[in-house]
């Protein structure tokens, strides 16, 4: 082979880096640039004009734009936190159950668990909107059989966001269970046997052996669950429209309203930048915390 | 079929004849001559019969889309050069679809839009002005309010189609069971009747006297605006928000009274992206005695209630203490043509619209558009349609709306109108769910509106 290793490195990396540049870096740079402009999405980029930090000051101001964005951001963070707090422990519990010797070869159970992830979110949203129906919904009817008064679910600002979290948990748990099962299979049998010889059993075995060795899998699952949760859109667009009283208005849906419905491309870009910065900071913090723990 | 049967037979015979020629040279020469002939024939056929494809974006339900498709099919039969595709999306996605696809190759050529969106679509050059001949026809054959709603800066941008307005719908059976003889005429009567019509079980409302909608901007704001208009007020006066008026204070106060009296349960009033959901289900199930709603939900009520639809009656909006009479809020829709479409597409689109909205496309003097609107319980805006459907519009349900049309006030069509509506919706819903009291909601709604309309006007 002729040519220096450096030339070959550039040559071999250029297709993938080129694609990344076209589909990731350029749009990102464009969004950063647009966030400092006043620009209607219905006009060419040349029509944009520089307003400095104008969009950001509006977002952090006390007007309706700032108020609605802050509420959307808070809703998204609550939704993400609730989703992760429920999904991760549940998926680990189910994975431990599936990893038991008696169920280890039960592919049907795994398929059933994973199948919820394969159902398109649009279909999930439609079905759950009917399940949650206050008057005729099966959930309230079932609650009525055991003497519990009907709940408002999506019809109250106190419960609407949590109802969407439940929908997310139902859909995503199967996927994270499969990841956790894969993590469990990676634990060396020698460590398991050594722990058993040392007398580790039950919960003590789980806390001292299984969970620490699942750390990498859980870190990956946590980050994916966080990114998935921040990107929530379909159930809000299809069922709640961000209501009632903006209680389910999440950032993706809000940015669509501002950027596309109202054509305020500059403002929408500034909002997207803030979300990206917050998400980047959160992911970095999680990695840093995980890194410190593994060093310790 | 791509080829007709005759073409296939002719092609086979030609190929067989060429094959019988003795030399390769002769065969090739014959093939070139035949190909050249075919090419010329195709080009000449295309020149005589140009094909243009246009698409029509709407949010109408499947049964109405089927009627529109049938009308398009009838038009295509007489205009073989035009192909029309119908696309339907949920109401909540209509504006987004229109805006996000506006300049693209797959953009809809025609779209049915809410008049409130028109000023911004004109500002962003998404819709095109109607040709002079069409504009003249619209001015001549449509009601003045419909023409006004389709006009920006003196220019007409589309064919008006539907006119909707709000009225009080009530369940006669529930009224009779509560011993109430007729619908309320004033706010005091409305509150008193709502109290008598509300039923509770262990603190839980099982039947609400008055239904308030939430999670749908127009469903929240239009009934409020109708009450405000019937109290002598308006949302916007001379392009500026007027939510700080005395009439508005009384209207916010009246909404608060309904909430405090617990005669309205917001959990029974939620709407979804298709503008259906619990608010509709509860009225259909006889769990909501009164609600302020637009005429277009007639088809949903008929479908959901069956023979019980006869229990539904329509009455004017009850009048407030400062009001001089009942004034419903009306709003319009129109069909517009995409400014980014090609010249041929735009010509075909206006031609189709002209036909669809004319008496030639329907029966008994009605237009095809009028026919499909009336099938949903929507009032048509072309005067000849109103005359052609006079019997249908005299039905128990619709007559109550038609009688209010003259005194109705059009919803203000201003730049930033949708954002203003969203902001007002937020504060009215916050009142419904106990997050804000009337004075706070009113003050914040006025502040938001001033900021939004001020920014939009810049």
C-alpha cells in the first residue's frame, strides 16, 4: 500500500465524517446561527436578520413566550425523571426474573415483553387515549368494580403528565429489559460462583454483586431513556395537545408550535439550543458521576 | 391501465411484421421508423391533453372527504387533463402540515384554512391572491362577512366555504327531568339552571349543568368570546386587545361563578387532536346538560346519539348584565391556493375551486361544496347554497344557529391571532382548574394579548 497512514486515515474516515458534517454538524451550526436571528421559516435564510441575544432574552423574559417555554422545559424534565425512575428499576426487576434458570430459555416471554416496543407510538397513543377515557375508559371501569371513583387521567393538569409517563413506561420497559438481560448474561459465572461460596444470597447478592456489575448497562440505558424521554412528541400531539393548562406541553411539541405553526424559526432555534445545552450538560454529568464511581 | 387493449394488439402485429423482414438492416430501419412515429404520437397526444396534478388538503372527517373525492372525480371526468388528490389530516395538524410543506415539491395546491390564519399566511407569501374574475364572483355571490374573512388589505385570497357560529346547545330531556321549561336567556338564569341540572355523588359530579371545554384553543376561547359579545364586549377593538373592559371583567367574573358553584367539571370537558373526546362523549351520554358549541358538531352528535339527537335543542347565547342582546361569535373557513405551486397548477386549482363552489357542481341549484358542508351540519356561505338548502337549514338544530347569523360578531382576524387565542385559552383553562382567579386571569390575559399583538404588528 502506498501513501502515508495519515492520508489513509483521512481517506477512510472522510465518508463517515462527511455524512456527519452534512446531516449533523451543518444543521447544528445553522441552528446556532439562526438562534441569533429573526427569521420566519417561510422565508429563505437570506431574509434572516441579526438580533443578537433577542430571542434568548425573550425566552428568559417574563412574557408569554418565556412563561410557556419554561413550563414546557419543566414538564419535559419531570416527564424524563419520572420515566427513568420507573423504567430502569422495573426493567432490572423483570430482567432478573427472566434471567432465572427456570425462565432463561423462555423466548416467548421475552418476545411478549419486547413487543410493546415494536408497536408504533402513534398506535400506542390512540389506544391509551381510549383506555384513559374518563367516562367509558376500561381503566376507570375496572377501578369502579373495586369501588374506586373514576380518575381524571388526561383531563386534569395534576395527573395528565403522569398518565403520559405511564404510557411511556408501558412501551419502553420491554426494550430496557432486553438490555438488562444482555447485561446480566455478561456477568462472569466465576464471580457469581465465588459470591455464592462466600454466602451471598437473595437481596444481598443482588445489591452487592448483580447491581454493581450491571452499572455499565444501566448507564447506557439511563442515557438512552433520558434522550428518548426528552424527545417525547407523538402522545402529546395526538392526545393532549399540550393541555390541560399546558400541563403536558413538552419542549419538542412547543418548539414545533413556535417554529412551524407560528413560523418563528429564530425563536424556535434558540429554544432548541437551550434544550441541547441542558441535555448535553445532563449527559456529561451522568458520565462524570459514573466515571468518579468506577475510579473509586 | 397503461396501454389499451387495441394498443397491445397493434404493437404485437407491428412487431410480427418487422420480424418477417428479411435482413437485419431492414428490421432495424423499420424499428427506428416505428419508434419515431410512436414518440411523435405520444408528444402530440400530450400537447393536446396536458396532465396537471393538484392536491387538496383538508381536516374534514372521512365521510366528508369521500364526498369531496366524489366531486373531484366528477370534475376530472369532464377535465381529463387534471388529476386531483385529496389529503386529510387531523385539525390539530392542518396548519403545521400546510406551513411545513408550503414550499416543497409535495406541497398541497389547495387547502381549506381557518380565516384566523390568513393574515400570517399572506404575510409569509404562502397563499396566492384570487384572480380578478374569481374575486369579482366571490364579492357578488357570497355574504359580506364571508368575503371580509377571506380578504387581507383589500385583496381576496380564496373561496369562502364554511361559516360557523356558536349557540347554546341543551338537552331537553335533562331540562324536563329537572323541571325547567326552557333554555336560559340571561346569565343569572344560566347559572340557576346549571345548579338545578348538576348531579353529584359523594362530591363527584355525575352530571354537569354546564360544559366547559379545555385542551382546544377555539373550543375554550370562542364560547368565552360569545359570552363577552353577549355582554356588550369584544376581544379586540381597533387591533388592540380589549380584555380590560368592564364587559370583560363581568365575563371573567361570570365564568368564575360557574366554576365556584361547581356546576361545570373540567375533567368532563377535555378535547383531543381531532376536536372530539370527553367533552363530546359527555354531551352525547347525557352527562352534560348545556354547552356553548358551534353548529359543525351536528354530524358528530347525530352519529353518537342516534334517535336521542332529537333531545338536543339550540338557543341563543344568554345575555350578560351589560349586553344589549345575544351575539354569537362566528368564524369562517376558506379554500386557498398555494403560492408556490406552478402556474399550471394554480390555474387548474382556481378552475376546480370555481367549479366546486358553483351551482353547476351540485344538485338543485346547490354547489358540491355546499352539499358536503351541509352534510356535516355546517352553514354554507354562498348565498345560492343558503337558498338551495333552506329546508335543511330550517331543521330544529340548525335553525337556532341560522337565526343568530345576522347578530353574530366575526372572530377578530388579526396578525398574531392564533397566538393570542392560545394565550387566552391558557388563562381560561387555569381558571377552570383553579390555578388562577378571575381578576388575575383577566389581567394576565390582557398583558399577554398586548405583548403578542404588539409583536405581531411590528
